[in-house]
């Protein structure tokens, strides 16, 4: 069973730069890991280090018990990477792009044809294989980028924002695809969209300022933050007042014209609005995210 371990990994961009990754210590075995955090949390830095596109300032990477630094060539055979920014050649077709990527990834010549069929099938792009990339939808382009990461059937898949720029229905397609792929692979997915990963992740990691501040299974995380969510039924004026005083996580217009408001925060006694108390409710992962990253979310 493959494992990847990051030991005390740090990255500083330039001598005076911030620590984009700050003594990061985590290990992963097969399953999907959702890595959440606001912009600047260090997710891309982490992924670029794991994929070997960026060197770390300090620390080591261990794959299957072996230091990666001494054997990048071997390590890269086990790795599939979908970076955040990736240019697709508009005049190429999925078939020619994947052929090109298979050669770059040193897939043996005799198995390239089968490998292309396999990844096109997994990502449901068979019918588009000879269409120009420029004619594909955003969701199909993202699936094509995932399919190049799958070439060679790697045990470690690193996907940086695989659903960036997609609408909700396309996100669902990608989510289901990733969920199917996770058997026997370590799949690390970064996103700042909670719903992309909360249902499919074995574990969730929340990152802030280059550190992992929370890691666990969804129920464990929700248990840990069991007392941060509060709800109240109010009206338009109450809703306005709450927006000014609290971190509002959800606003639901009710059929009778009332408004159900959800806020997050830690309070010594139940928070109040217009003389009425909020009621405690069970948190969602979105609530936890907002609670931990309020400042980042407000200033985004
Ligand atoms: P995320 O992917 O979570 O948005 P990043 O890894 O891109 O976070 O960024 C982490 C921190 O490192 C941020 O403070 C960002 O400004 C900084 N950073 C990222 N890339 C560079 C770079 N090439 N040069 C200098 N600073 C960088």
C-alpha cells in the first residue's frame, strides 16, 4: 500500500518572503484527502513540492519509506499531477494531447494506445478524442487535464483545484469521477469550495498560513466544532443587523416571509438579535470553514 510522508517541510519564496509552507508534517495512505484553505494558505506550494516542480527550503519527502530526493525519476513514475494553471493547446485533440503527454511521462511505446483508451474511458471523453480542444466545454477540458494525470496509472494523484471555473453540474461530474478513482490510490485534492470534497474525502485538511490547522474525518471535525453554529428566525431588519454584528453563514428566505439566519462564532452565552436568542444547531463543514477563515473570507 503506497504512502507519502512530508517531514518538516517548509518553503520560503526568496530570502525575505513569507513561509508559504511552515514545517508541514503529514502522511497519507490510499484514499481521497480534501485540502481546504483560503487563497494564500499554501495549497499550491504544497502540491508543487509534492510534484517536484518546486524545491523546498527545508524538510524531506518520503514515498513508500524511501526519501524522494534521492530518486526523483522513480518517484515520478508513481505520480500524476494536475497543476492549477495549465495551458491546453487549442488546436490539438484530446488524442494527440494525451499521446504527447504519454511520451513525456515515459509510458512505454507499446502500451500508449491502451493507456489512452483507458484514461479516455475513465474520464468519459472517448467521443471527443478527435475534436479540437478549443471546441470542448470547461468541464471537458478539466477532465482532459485529469486524464493526463491518470496516464501510467499512478498511485499518487495530486489535483490542484480540479473544479476551478466550473458550474455546479460540471462539479458533480468531476466529483463522481474522482470518487471512482480513489480506490488504492492516494488522491490529494485542493480546493476552496467545501462542497467539492466534503462528501468524497476520507479525510479533510484545513490549511492556514502554510500549516495544517485541522485534519480529520468529517464527523470528527464537526464534533470538534459542535458549538459554533447558531440559528434564528428573523426579518429583513434583523438580517441587516446580524450582517453587521456576526459572521453569517447562511440566509434562508422562508415561505412565510421570515428569514432563517445561521451564524458562526464562539460565545460564552447564546448570541442575541433584537432581544431574541439564537438557538444552537449542528455545524456543517462550511460553518467550520467560515469560522476558521472569517477574516480571509470577509476580505476576499
Ligand atoms: P494557495 O494555493 O493556498 O492559494 P499558495 O501556495 O499559492 O497558496 O501561496 C502561499 C503563499 O506563498 C502566499 O502568501 C503567496 O503570496 C506566496 N507565494 C506563492 N507563490 C509565490 C511566488 N512564486 N513568489 C513569492 N511568493 C509566493
